[in-house]
């Protein structure tokens, strides 16, 4: 596998916005109250101290929240594409220092979950878009400065 370059990262995150916004809308229009509740409460008990102690739990919840959106579309090809995009995201995440999880990422997840809990689709869409764009910028900055850029494994 080749570590993604900056253009690939931009493409991956652009595609994530398309899939996840469609999924968020599908979640809101679904009758799956259990999934809506799960999405709305996934980060209720998470704080920065918890993340510092158990980064992997945070990443599992992060993946789950974004996967809920993709699953809500109920299309196997969308899920297949989402899973492939997630491999790229996870690959770049592994290049980040183990201690790196920003307060902004946690705040974004909490705000997104709150908007879902309140049933405010428009607010949730704005927060989700801003969150993905911020993560994209973080990853692009990492890859732009990284010795791993264009590395083949």
C-alpha cells in the first residue's frame, strides 16, 4: 500500500463529505430511533482526560459515529466505498503521534452529537462539514511536512 499524498487525502475527505452528509440526512429521515439515539449520545461520557488515558476508545467511537452515517444510506456500494476511504484515513492516523487528539476534534464530535440529539439536521450538517474539513486540513498539513509523503509500504 502507498501512503496517500496530499491530493489523495483531499480526494478522500471530499468524498467523505459527500457520503457522510447524505448519510446524516438518511439517519434523520430513517425510523431507526435506536441508531439516532446512539449517534446522539456516543460522546456524552468522553472528555479529554479519558482520551489521554485511552486514545483507542476515542478512535473506535469516532469510527463508529462516521460509520453510522454511511450505514444509514443502506447501500452496499456506498458502504464498500466508505470502508475503503476509512482505510486511508486510518493509515494516516497511524502517522500521528499517539498523544495527538485535539480538543477541537472532541468538541466537534460533542457538538455534532448534540445537534443530532436535538434533531437539528441543518446544524448537524454544518458541524459535520466543518469537522471533516478541519480533519482534512490537519492531515494535509501532516502529509505536507511528513517524511512519509509518497512513501511506499
